[in-house]
């Protein structure tokens, strides 16, 4: 595991919302459909069994009409603190681990998002394919949802 840093892509943010609201955006289907996809894309929750061992599956319709499926299995859940899940984003990304870490900071939440890949080469390929733009766009939608709709 000494190469973990070379296999991990990370986004960190301070979210202007209390940790319980941020938690709800990650754990409730009615919120997930409002932000999980990049800007301009709609998402449909096919399955969302939020428990350790539970499966999730979301569908996004691409501009070209093709369906983009994201799915995984929850590995660890620590309420208001951590969600760890396997993830496949078909057809582009397979067998990664998503780590969502939340830390309450008064009325704000420190948010750390890690995606761990099998190899450093795969990690680099995913970064070059637009990891930061794609997730950055989704997290911008998350921030907007938190500030406009959930408070």
C-alpha cells in the first residue's frame, strides 16, 4: 500500500452547511438526484440501499443519448463522518473505491473526497480523462444545493 498516494485522486472543500445536511445530500435519494451528475445532466436513482453491504446504482443520460451507469457496494458507513464504497462508472471507470470523509466545523463541514485506483497508471489515466472537471462540476452542484435548497 506504499503507493496509495500515487493511486488516489482527492478533492477537499469547506462546505457552507452543517454536517447533518451534507450527510443527507450523500445518503438520501431525493437529494442525490439533484447534484450527483456534472452540470446539465440528469440522474436517476435505480437502487439505493444505504447500509454496509448495500448496493447503489444511478443512471445518467449522456448528451449523445447513451446511458452512463454508476454503481457500487457500501463497505463502511460512520454516520456524519465517513462513507466508503466500491464504484464502477460504466463505461469509463471500473473498480475504484470512493471515500467520503466529513468533519463538522461549526456551521460548516470539511469535506474530503478520495478516489482510490488499482494502479498509479490507472489513476493518472482517470485524472487525464477529466476527473477534477467532472467531480468538480458535481460538487459545485452539491454546494449550490446546500446553500440554496437545504437551509
